[in-house]
C-alpha cells in the first residue's frame, strides 16, 4: 500500500467521526431544545423579575400560558393553533444550531490540532485536562455571540426578530461587548467542564480497559464512561451556568457587576439557586450522549465496507467524538 493510500485511510475515519458528531449534535439540539427553554426561564427568574419559587412544572406551565398571547402585527391571537403554541418551546433553536454544529467542528479540529503539538507531561489526566480546557476556551469565545442570542430568545426577549437581526440590535445597543456578555462565566463553565469531562472519561475508560478481556472495551462501556463523566462535570459547573444566564439577560448598556448577579441569585433562592436547572441540564447531556453513541455505533459496518477501517481507527478519540456532549447548554 502506498503512502498516499495510507493517508487517505487515516483521513476518512476523521471525517466520518466529525460528520457523525455534527449530525448527532443537530438532532440532539432540536430534540432537547424544550429542556433548554425551560432551563433558561427557570434560571433567569431573578433577571426577569418573575416568581423565584417556581419549579420546573410551574415554569413549564407559565411558558404554556404565555404562548396563548402571541402578537401578530397589531392583533393578538387569544387562541392560537396548538402548533403555534408548542413552537414557543423551540425558541432559540436557530442560534443553538449555529452555535452547536460549528462548535463541534471547531472543538474537534482544535482538539486534534493541539493533540499533535501540545507538550506532554506524561500524566494522562493532566494532558487530558489541559487539552480539553484549551479547545473549549477557543470554542466558547468564538461562538459566544450565538449563545447570547440563544439565551435571549429562550427567555422570550428576542421580540420575534431573526437571529441576525438580534445580533445587530445587541451590537447597536451595547456595542461589541454586548455580543460577548457573559464571557467569564461561560469560560468558567465550559473550560472546567471539558477538562473535568476528559479527565473522568480518560480515567474511567482506563479502569474499564484494565478489567475487560482480550476483546477490548465495548461501545456500551464507553457510553457508560461518557455518561458518568458528563454527570460529574455538569454538577460541578452548574453555578457558572446560572450566573451566565442571568448576566446575558440584563439589557443595561453597562453590564451588571458579578457580585450583584451572585448576590441577587443567592438572596432570591439561597445557595441552592446556583444549581437551578441542574436536572434539565443533566437530561440534555444524557440525551446528547445517547444519540451520539447510537449513531457512532453504526459507523463501524459502513466504514469497514467502504474504507476498510477498523473499530480502533474509528474510536479516535472517543472523548473528541463526545464533543456533542461537551457543547454547552
């Protein structure tokens, strides 16, 4: 086999993993968007000045009631069709897709680029931590404007504008800083998440590999490792997600101070308010992971028949494949 043929065979699995990651991210984003809308409304009750004692059920019911009053021109539809009312639970889907799908490609590309040039410490956990943190910082910063628009749309503050119209409005009102509002908590949430996720995933997978037979680690075992790692990382980074949501929804020209956002959140709900929406975020992570691994499991027979690749080639690297699970919520 020539060198060129070898390079083609090595490249194809990379493209396939990237493609399946983007596909799974698109499907997962659309299917789980109602969870995002409810989570944003639940977390943002302080910023929106709504009742802070509302739980998931009451928040969902309030969104449903709000959907009864939809403006269309100068008239108000008091009894809109069911399909129109349900659509409110998919608010922010367009900016979510613009953020998530390019985010997967950017995360995957950055991870693979850094993997070849990143200095190795000799410690798998440390290498995974530094690699994951670096990749996520690039993604989080680059795509933050879409996150801001997505959050405002989910909270019902987009006023029916298109995504690009919202971007323009935010820029006109608040300048470039408005498009990157909430950068600090976004990075505080995403960088530790990716690092913690990769550390737990790598360690759990190494533990499983040391205990399995000669057939190697199976897909369901990798999936279990990903789910456990995702759950732990989500719980640790949830407070930053709550603070990010509230910061991005404040519409003042000058951003609200961090200590004020933190103080208002704790004053309204106590320390537990910093973990508002944790169950919804966990459900979304689980859905992302399940869809990703279900689709990825079907790559092997296709790749073998068309490219002659093996399972080992296609599992590189499962942590990067799970970039769909690391897409921030």
